[in-house]
C-alpha cells in the first residue's frame, strides 16, 4: 500500500504510468471541486474534521511534479481554509511545497504560478490580520495555539519580502 505522497507523486517503488496519474486526475479533480464548493459555504462547514484530515493529501498533491487540475483545486481549497483562519499550522510546509513551483515560473498559460502566488498572498493576509489583532489586543475569535501564531508570523515575514520584490517588479513593468 502506497503512502499518500507516493500515491500522488509516483515516488514509491513499482512502476508509475501516465495512465495511473491520468486516472487519478480524472477522479480527484471533481472531488476537490466539490470540497471547495462545500468549504466555501461557511466557516462552520470548513471546520468539519474532514477538512483537517485532508490536509496531508492536499500537501501530497502539491508534491506532484507536473501541474494538474488536482493541484489547482488543492490550492483553491487551501486558500479557502486559510481565509477562515483554518489550517494555519500547515503554512510553513505549504510554503516549502509551493516554492519550487514559483521558482520555475514561465509564460505557459497552463502553469499554476498565479494560483501559488495567490496562496502566498492569502498567507500574508492571515499573518497581517493576526499581527494587527495582537497589536490592538483584540480578542481573536478562535485563538490558535501560540506555536501556530509563531509559525504564521514567520511565514508572513518570509513571504513579505518576496511580495515586496514582486510588487516592485510589477511596478517597474508599467
């Protein structure tokens, strides 16, 4: 039995065929689309245990070498969960998995660079929101554990310089 990461990336022993990956994409994409629709309904729905237990599978999908529909919908689902302040403890690992996809940006319209950058922006938004609430001593509705807040703060710090560089680059293009 393959682990989640081996199953999605083909890194396990045995042969991995394009057909196996293609079948995975055909079945995973509609399932992820449905989960995205369900999660967007409300924060209460997104807090269901299902969405917490699926995070390792989403991370494994992000490990896939070629970009695909499941990766796109995994990114959208992660963004939705982060929007509700959920899955914050996974921001560091998500950044680590997403960074290689950004560093090989190209003009290919099928690349998911924009999706990854939007995910990074959502992580920055979360870090900024929690930072502002801490400074103003505003009670946070569902205060994450201090380790999660530190993780989020480090993610925001790490990404903020990249975001500033990106904004400056875009401004110079005008």
